[in-house]
């Protein structure tokens, strides 16, 4: 495996995608803008009803579609009797975290991005690198699961004309 210096993220990592295509210089700028948007949206979050726990606990991960567009979709994980929620797209290159493997090491539950194998703590969103994945509060109340998020969330995609952006 080739190890290269990722200019967009300022860290060393084995990344075939970066080696083959190279990161564009504006990726770091876009990542910074997304982080600022998340901070702004954090103040606007409200509890969103997702569904009954009995209907949701039979899959390790469910994609929650956001009314604000694909970039704000959320993964709802169910692991070892607990629900966790985080941004559905990997902070590195946008890989689909719902398709990633989930492992426990030293009591820490982690999801691994299927594209480049970056790992993220399900509780904190922290990675073994400098990357940080946005996590969301989840509550279980009277058998119903809620996620605190700025936009409406649904197990089904929203009509294209309802998206604010994509």
C-alpha cells in the first residue's frame, strides 16, 4: 500500500484515492466551511422522531435522509443495545459510513469507512487521525427513537424538490 502526504488534510495516511487522483486544493476549504456550517446548525437542532425502537433495532445501521440534502444525511447505528447517530458521509472523502464495518476495541465502538478504512468512535466521532465526524444526540423515549438534528430526517428519501441543497 502506498503512503503519501495528503495536502488537503495535512496528515500522512494510506489513501489510494489521493495517490491516484490527488486532492484538489479546495477540499480543505470545503471541509472548513462544512465545519462552520455544522457549528451554526448545532444551535438550531431539535428532536426529530425517527421511529419505534422495535422497528429500528434489527439493523446495525440505517441511513436517515435529511430534508436539507444528501450532505446532511445521518447514519443511525444500533450496536450492543444502544443507538448512535453521526453524519453519513466520511469526513475524509465522503464515503458511506452505513456500509462500514463496526468493531469494538478496548471498550470503544468504531465504524470504519469502507473507502479508505478511516475509523470513527460512535460516541464522540473522533478518529485515530485528526479527522472528526459530527455526532448527534439520540434519545429513546417510550419505545420511540429521536435524533437531535437541524433538519427533518426520514428513513425514506425526500422528494428532490423538497431539498434545500444537495
